[in-house]
C-alpha cells in the first residue's frame, strides 16, 4: 500500500469529525463562495465597462480603448479558472462532510513544501509560524486538502495541502541498505546498487509521463489558431486585438507545459528503463546515513529509506522537478 503525504508531511492518523470541525467547514464554505461570486461578477462588470464607454464614445473607439482594460480586468479575476476551481473546492468540502474524517499529518517545519523551486517556495514560518526545525502537526480534510488547524491553532483562511503518494518501502530496499552497511571501506563509506520495485518504477513514470500525440496535436492547433488570428487582424484591419492576444497567451502557456513535460520525461527515461538505484552509505559520529539516488538523472531517491521531498508532491504537471532541486 502506498504511503500518503500532504505537501511533504506524512499522514500519521485519521480521526472523526467534531462540532468544531463542522464550524470550520462552514467558514471555509463562505470564503469560497465569496471568491467564486467575485470571479463570476467580473464578466458582467467587463460588459458594463464596454456599454458605458460605447454610450459616451463611438463603438469602435470604445472597443479600442476598452479592450486592453477588459483584458487586464479579466486576467486579474480569471473567472475561467477561479470560478470552476472554487466550485470544485466546494464540492470537495461536501464530500469531506460526507466522509466525516480528518487527516492528521506530523513532521517538522522544513518538510512542509508547496513548490519544488526553493527560491519561490513558501517558508514554513509564513503559513505555520513554525521554524524549520520545530515539530509541526497539521489537521486537514482529505478530499479538499483544506487546513483546519496548525499545531492546535485554527486556520484563519483557505489554505490547501496537496496529496502525494510514494511507493511502499520494500523488504529488498531494507536488505540492500543493511548489506551495504556491512561492507565499509577504510574511509567509512560503501557504495552499491539495487533494483527498483515495480511500484517504484510506476511512481517514477507517473512523475514524468511522456508527451502523447494528443498533447502535440492540441498544441499545434492552438499555435495555428494564434497565427491565423494575427493574420486576420492585420489583413482585415480588425478594431480589436482581444482574440489574437488571447490565443497567443494560450499558445505560449500550452507550449511551455508541453516542453516541460517532454524535458521531464527525457530526464527520467533512462532511469525508468534501467530500473536501478545507487546506494551510498557514509558512516559518521551519529551512526551514519544511507542515501539512494537515480544513476542517470542524479536525483535523490531516498534518505535512510525515507522518500525524497520531490516524490512526496502530487503527481501532476505543476510539480515536475527541476534539475537543481531534486535533492
């Protein structure tokens, strides 16, 4: 059975709902409802801006003036993203109520992680007011990931932790680690390797799936639409740049996603095919440390049989590891 993690913290226990938990869910529901309403209202607000400008100016002049302002307003509210996201979160809160269970995660502050890029990562103190080396206990809801309490203090606003899963620790990995420790060199170091389990290889592939033909076709179609939109705008002397700008943004974002996905799979492809990890043991005054890493990409796999941080994050396109943040 896979081990479960939420934003880097291990799931330690589950407990039933209390009346305080239901009050906290009501508070979260009101927060999400306000967020969704603001996003939905942004669309008629933009239309109102156009109507007011058209009332005082010529219609074409109004569109020229309002198009950039409307685009910026919509980009700020992002109704196409914020409203569906809030609706999905409200649905997940409803499922949490039906399940009636609270997840308890424990660890230390440094293990809490939302982004692999350390320069853009929130430090534990910002969200939890807990230092990196201090114990951390977070209670959250399993479906939505919404945080209820942090070290016993109720969360004041919506913050969600993201569920990850790692392959279970195999008996072969434990045996290989013990065997390595019994074959030390004069400098107190030992190196070996072992085969990955089927679950580990599956996990690695899910972290970096290959680019599919559907990805390439969709990407090409959006890029072609952007090119056609710009051609039509200049050829027909269109009075608005909203369509070409919108399609260009979509093309850039989709191309970026496809390139990241391709680079991630290429980085791990040889490790997936090879199916082995390198084991390194270094003795020290504290008793020694055992690490495992992937031989071709060089990414850390485990530390003392504990999964590397990047493995504990959700298996989706937002958490592809960077070359300089795999340790």
